């Protein structure tokens, strides 16, 4: 399981490459829906750090930045309402759309 924060080179890539940031955002959503919330939270944490920061996320969601920081830690346990607010804020900030597709598993 990947449970580490990214290094500065990776954060720089997220900052300068919007397509890469949107791809990480999509992957975080996919991981969450596939039962890997710990990895999804760390990816979301990294995206927030590299984009508008936890203060910006706090303004966008109406939740305290320290609480958001804890929610997106490896051991965080955000409610579905908070996850939805975080995804919505990142979606708007990244200019991304979210589409869910269920496929048949062989």
C-alpha cells in the first residue's frame, strides 16, 4: 500500500501539469470506490498540498483546515459528506469532471 506523501519534485509536477493533477484526482476517486481509502486519502492530501492548500480547501468546503488535514491523513476517517465536499472542491479547482463507470469483472 502506498501511504506516503509525495516529494517536492512530484508536488512541482502536480503544480505545473494540470493533466497530471487531473489524472491523480481520477485515480484517487477510483481507488476510493475500489476499497482503498487509505491510498485515496493520501493522494487527495498531496493534490490539496500542491494546488490550493488546506486553507484554500477550508474556504471551499467550509470546514476547518486542521480537520481537513486530519481527514486526509493515512489514518483519517472522513464522513461521506466531507469526502463529497473535498472531491467537489478539488473538481472545481482542477476544472475536472467526474464520471463513474461500472464494468463486469471476469
